[in-house]
C-alpha cells in the first residue's frame, strides 16, 4: 500500500507539473477562435506558428535574445570563475569588502535598481544596445555565481595549485589548465544560471530596449497583449519556441554536470 500510495502521489505531481506546459502547447495548435476554449484539441493547425514567423519580427527578437544570452553566458562564466578562484586562493586588500559587496548586491530587488542602472547606461550611451543589456545582466548573474564558484573552488585541494607552481605554471596557467577542468559541475551551473537570467528576464529588457530591430523576446511578446485583449495563438506559439533553447541548455548543462563530477572524483 505504501508503494502504491507513493507511485500515485508521483503520478499526480507529474500531471500537475506537466499540465500547464501541455496546455500551452495544445493552445498554440488551435485556431484563434478556439484559443480560449477548454477543448484539448480543436481543429489543430500550425497557423499560429506560420503567422508568428512570417508576419511578426519574432525571428529578430529571437536573434537579439540569443545574442544577449550567449554573451552573458560566456562573460558570466569567465568573470565568475576568475573572481571565485581569486577570492578562494589569494589574500589581497579589500577581499572581505569585495565578498560583502557581492553578497549585498543580491539583496536589492530589480524594481529598485532599474532607475539607477538606467541613468548609468544613459550616461555611457549604452541604452537600446545589446552591450548595455549584457552588462546589466552580468550585474545579476556574476555576484551569485562568483559566490557559488568560490565555494566550489574551496573544495578543490590547494596541493593541485602548488603542483602547478612547481611545474612552472603561472597562477592563471594553474587555474586554466589544472583547476578549471575539475570545476565543470560549477561551470555548468554558472552557465545555466547566466543563460536563464538573460533569456527570461523581462524588466530590464522592457525598460532599456525599444524598436523591433533592437528589442528582445521579453519586450517583443508584450506586443501581443494590450488593453483590449491578448493574441493567445501567437503568444502560446512563441512560448513553445522560446522554451526550446532553455531546454537544450539545461540538457547540455546536466550532461556536463554529471561528466564533470565523475572526472573530478577520478582525478581527485
């Protein structure tokens, strides 16, 4: 009975988790006139997808978001890894203040930071540019990821660094050639968090970007909703397409996470 109860609970939980995603997928396959009906399948069609791709700047928004997310991921992994390694291995003036700064910056809500960051970006001429959006997203991703990477580097024995120095490697060479390969689990999580931060963020993208040629998905999808109603067909179709890159990045990060943990255990 205990086993049956456990399996029934797991099935119910799985249905609850999958149902919203399934509903969005099925709605994207319905004609516009049936979008708000409760029928699971009603005259299925790909019209929403074709209209989305052909009649809206969705591909432009998608490309802009992909560029911003990719740059945020690459820079986020590099800055977070080097920062985490530095505070884990070296002693330098201001180290404690740096760690407190990284911690405190995570305590401010996005709504409080929009205006000051907007003013800073405006003074630097970075408004309505991918560069400005990448820098903004790094302010979100790097503090958390640097703390996480610091904790991960603390678990790697310092004797590995010393062996690198004996072999004539510089501190950066030791980090790049010896420590970083052992940190794949942390790098995978950092990459995933940085990508999701840039891919799904709405507030900054809506405030800093205007114009279809510069807008990302976060701002572009708002065009499907106005005070008179919502275009559920294109919106649900866009939601399905937007979820694909996030799912792929998760699967890639998960695979490298397992591989990195195994490699670290063997090498350790």
